[in-house]
C-alpha cells in the first residue's frame, strides 16, 4: 500500500483553504490547513513533516516568502508551491530563487494545479529516494561481517545479540587487531539506535588538547586557529552510538570530563557557555587491563564502574585457529574482487603456512598478509611464495628452531626493525606491521623505542 | 442495505436523455436511484458576476437542504458553469464520505470547445462525472488507473478516456463502504 502524502495549505482566505482542502482530500492527500505563517509553523511541528506546501504569497503578518524561508530552514527538501492572487514577475522570481518549486496564480486552472503538485511530489520522492540510496550504499560499503565459527566467536556473537537491544554501556576487550571496532559496529547495527550514526574516536592516537576538541567540539575563537564553530563527536553521536577506542589511554583530566558527560549527557563546547545535550550509547574498547590501571591509580574507579557495565572479550586469533581458513578465504574473495584478480582459492601449502603462524597482529595482520599476497599473486591459487616474507620466516622459525624469547621481546625487536626499514615513518611502519598508528604509538611508548633520526 | 441516491435536476437542466439517467446510473453505482423533482432551488444567488460563474460550494450547501432522509445521498445536475474559489472551474464537486455531490454539464458540451453538439457524448460524460462524484461521497479518492471512473480528470478528453465503471480496487472500496456486494459494471 502506498504511503498517504501530506500537504499543508497556508492561506488567509477561509474559502480558498476549504476548497483546496476538498480538492486535495479527493486526490487522496492527508490535508492540513493554516491561516497564517505562525500557525503553519506550529502545524509543521505538530502534524508534520509534510510532503508539499501550498503557500499564499500575500498574508497578514508573516508573508509567503518569509514562511517559505522558515519552512526550508526546518526541511530543506520541502516541496513548496507559492500561490498568489497578484501575478508579479518579481515576487515569482524571488520565490523560485529561494527554492520554491513552482508559482501559480489564483484562480488556478485545475490542470495546472494537478501538474504543479504532481511534479513537486516527484521532486520530493527523488530527494527521498536519493537519501534511501545513499543509506543503502553506506550499508553495503561499511559494515564487514564478523567471520568465525569457533566456539569462542559463537560466544562473542551471542553476547552481541544479548546486549545490542539494550542501551547498556559495553566494554570490548581484546588484543590489537582482533576486530574490536567491528564488534562495536555490530552492536550498533543490531541496536534500536542503528538509524543514527555510530561515531568512532581513537583516544590513544590523539593528544589530550585535540581530543577535548574532538569529543566536545569548540566555539569560534576557543583557541588559536579555531576559526569556526565545530561540533564534537559526542554531539554528532546524538541518537546513535559513541565508540571510544583505547579508552584506557585517556588522561586523568579527560576521564573527569568524560565521566561528567556520561552522568548528565550534557556538556559545553570548548570556549562556549551554552549547554549541549546529546543522547548517545557508549561502547568502549581497550587492549589494556582496566582493573590493573584502576589499582595503579591511572584510571578512575568511578569511570571504570560507569563504563564497565557489560564486557565482551574478543579472543586473539591464535585462540581460534579454526577460524583462520574461513577468514583467509573471506579476505581472498574481498581483495580478489576489489583488485580484479583471478585468485580464487588458497593452496593447501599456503593454508598450512597461515595455520602455523601465531598472528601477533591478529585478524588485521592476517587481512594485511592476504591483501599483500594478492598484490603479488597472479594465478588462480594463492601460494606460500605469495605470502609476505615475514609470515613464512616466522612459520619456519616455529617449525625448525623454537625460540626461547618471550613474545613481547620478539615484538619489540620486530617493531624496531620495521621502523628502521621505514626510516622512522610511523604511518608506513604501522601499515607494514598491519596495525594502526595509535597502536604503534602505544607499543613504542610501552617498549621505550625511540624513532630513528 | 444500500442507501437511496436522489438525482436532482437544478434550474434549467432538462436534456432529452435526462429521464433515463437514474436508470443508467444503477448500472454503475450501488443502491436505489430516484429522481427528485420540483426543487425550488434558484441559481441566481450563487452567481459571481466578477467571474461570470456559479459558486459550486454554495450551491452544494443549499442542495443538501433538500436531502429527503438523513442517511440518503443527493447529486445535483446543472447546466451552468461552476467554480470553487481557488480554481478557474470545476466539472463537479462532492463531499468526501458525505451525502452531497454536484455536477455541471457546461464544460462537458462539445459546443464549449467549438465542436458540433453531440448529445450521446454529453450523456456519457455526464454519467461518468456523476459516478465519479458519487464515488467521492462513498469515500473513494482519485485512482491512478486512467480507465477507472475515479481517475482525476482536469480536461474533457481525460473523461472520454476513462470508462463509467470502477476498477477492481475502487469497486472493493465501494463494497466496503456500502456493506454490499452488488454486481456493478466494471471499468479500468
């Protein structure tokens, strides 16, 4: 069944309102009328949104052109037809310049009125279709499916389903590259907030002063260089979900500010005095031991209790080795399609190389390895030789010469070597390691690695 | 039970085919259809000299006073040119889900468009417009099916294009509104 279209008729003459009302009711519209601009705006907020507006140009009080501007401020896609008893080219041009869809003179030929409304509706439908298609494209492009049939991943999926429908704050814990953001997006996509945005902020990779502006926004002139008002991520997440990655890395001051927002859902932009309200759901992620940070005093206990309502532990890839072939095949298909490569499958030899490797960078490292292998590979099968060298070397090391070094020391040495190879360039080194820049900064800090000059 | 539909010929309306009109309408609309004669409804008070036309809204309001029973419906036929304040003209007017409707033959005549008179064509157009306006009184709105009598017609050629019957969807709406399942001529 098609949706009933809504029309608002604004004219100070009762007989015009009534006759147009009858006319559009017979045309199957849901009709509302208003005698002046003020009542029209009230009607818009009460009974709106409307698909089409028929607005008289000359009315006592607010005239048609002013009302048209006010309507368009509230609904930029409103289809407006200006109606007037006085044919005037100047006002017609002004109305059309301001975005009115059409301009008709009273009394109107029934055919002209029908055509004007039909065309205005078509324009409105195109605008709506445009929005629907954009959403569809966003849906098709953004969310990646969560791949995994291991019992641990089935457990994670169960937890996502259990918590998504609620509005509870969630902490997602797991090593770097395990797909914590993917889990956050899955929670958002299954929640009643899914029609609003999910806004992600990586707290670990942004200096404190910038993080404040990033989260809370700022007013013009709040600091040097703040030339325009900027909305913060908290404000942008209104109605949706705020995803704070690396929550364990935020400074004590930011912890206080964040706690205040979580408790009141109100805040002020930097340099501003006006309170802003935002209704958002918080999902956080960390690869740190929050309890230990609380014990050490570097993470506030009250904030810990505020955020730690529901926890999802994402297992590292080595603990769900049975998912490696599934994930590898998924990434092969994904990159073969995007690179238009003929690669269709992974050879048994390459599969065993992938299975033997420990994947310290988890799924992100696996994805990176497959992507690079597809750049090199040309045949229909992905072979061990196509895989990045360090994967092979690592597999050989594991097979032949078991190392007594701890994983941490291996990681430290590996990061140092890659960083040197990349001439100290953080972006390139992070990309080569298959981790994001924020994680690399954290690791450099943790191991006390200096960037080569 | 179907409600009676009264057909009232207003001042000056007296075509040769008028007598058979109620009988022809029973083919397309449900319920007994009765002519309503001797209506003391003069058209002069509804004339708008600045437009040279008659105000359909006011005529319809007056016509409702002649409704014989409250649950009945009434459709008036006139040969004068009708308007509603915002439009240049109307072929007819009706109250959506109400008791009253009005149809003018003024612009249904071939002579209005400079063509030779055609009584048969005028009768067919009139029947379609009466059925259309009565459809509105049963709560039907305009239909997208260009062959259905409920299709909106803003010029006379569109009336010629459609039939006098309801499409299956509109017929369903009509049956739901009247609570009957009378066999009617189909259109669309």
